[in-house]
C-alpha cells in the first residue's frame, strides 16, 4: 500500500524543473547513492477543472475539433505536473532532467467534459533495467465523481543510470516499414515553443536550437506528446468515445521538419498510426487506437447528458463556436 498525499493544487512545471535541477546538483555534490526503489507515495489533486481558453488553444494547436469534451492528450497535459512532482522528489531514484519518454498508453473510458471537476492521482511503478539505463512507469488515474474516466501510463528512461536491477527482457520490435502516406505535416522552428506554451513543458531541448545544442541535440526537437496528439487528432470522431491509445516514441522530430503520416483502419476495428521522416523512412511515432469492446456509456453520453440537463435536444453534441 502506498501513502496518498493530497496537494493543494496542480504544481507549476517551472518550479518543479527548478527543484529537479537543484536536487541533481545536491546529489552530485554529496555523492548520494541512488536507491533501487521508487517512493512509496501517491500524489493527488482534487477538483481540477480545465480552463476553456487553455483547452481551445490546445485544440487549435494539435488540430482537434472545438468540442466541449477534453481530448485524451489534453488530459495528459492536465495531469503531467502531478506526475512530474514525483520525479523531482529527493528520494526518487532517477534524475528528472534528461529523462527520455519511451512510450505512453492511455485508456479513456468515456468522454470527459471541460467543466467536470477531476481528481488526478499519480504514482511511480515498475522500476526496471533497460539496455541503456533504467526505466520507470508513471501511472496517472483521473476520476470524476469517483468514476475512473481516464488512465495513463507513461514510460520514461534515464540513460546511463545503473541501479543493479535485473536485466529486462529484450523487447525487439519488427523493423519499421513506411506505409503509403495519408498526410504530411510541416513543422516550423517554433513548434516546440508553441506546444510548451499550452503544455507548460519548457524543457530546453524543445525551445531553440541554441538551448537544444547544450543538451546534445543538433536542433530543437518536437515534444513527443505533441506529435502523438496530432496523430490522434487526425483520426477524428472515428476513434469513438472509449478506447485504448498506445504510443511508442522513436527518432525525435528535429525542428523545422517535414513529417509523413499515416492513419489507417485495422482489420477488426481501430487504427494504426505512424509518423516518420520521409527522407530516411525512420519512424518518429508509432501508435495504435483500439476501441473499447463494451464502453460503459452509449456514444456521446456526456454531451447528450448535458443537452438533456439544459432542456435541449439529445441527438447532437454540444460544440463551441467561433474558436
């Protein structure tokens, strides 16, 4: 059993990154050994609400429609600071700065309305070896009125950190073969700064070529969750109301860049998604979208319920206009 700690509000990412940097400096000076376990604690923030202007800015940026339901990637943005607060604890065994986002799996159980108060809870799990370091899962649960509506598992890698854990099995993947493109993005040099403005994730590797070069990148790179969210937006309403969205990140997108994309239906239901470099055919993101076999609510449940509450029709979803 882990100990649940209630935070008074969603913490600011700027302060968290500063705390992470200070903690890394203290550890280096004091030469503190790293434990091989994650903290036995969960962080929780109650009553989180989306800001409508912030939601609209996100939807415009990644190409989502102006629906009153929160995109699955936006819920990740809301919850990300709560999970990050775990990473910057003094007793967290991996350095928060410089961690690589390897994969993400989201289970959306129903649409989440922009005006619903949400309880966000985050915990670290499954610290394990990786062929290039150590990886860990950050598990985030989002509830509305006690109902689990969204759950995300983000896998991060700390390169060159060896905690003496047993070697993880080699998860060799089939070679990527670029499919026939169904779309293309042209991402300019300011792409990372725009996503940073809506996500709060102002990691220097995303902001400019100069700041990225200090950390070993030739140019600024796009946020992984930005590219993943753009692919999800390309699916559109066909993704349904309840689904599992699994993402694997590969080669970073250097900015500016042209990215080839593919959104294709899978036999038996769902979609296969990919984004890659059209010159080298090396993948940036590979993802799948699988509809839930038995969604707990009928399609457009949340939006129809809101219409009923307002005395309006129940057949068309509520949408904001003029955005």
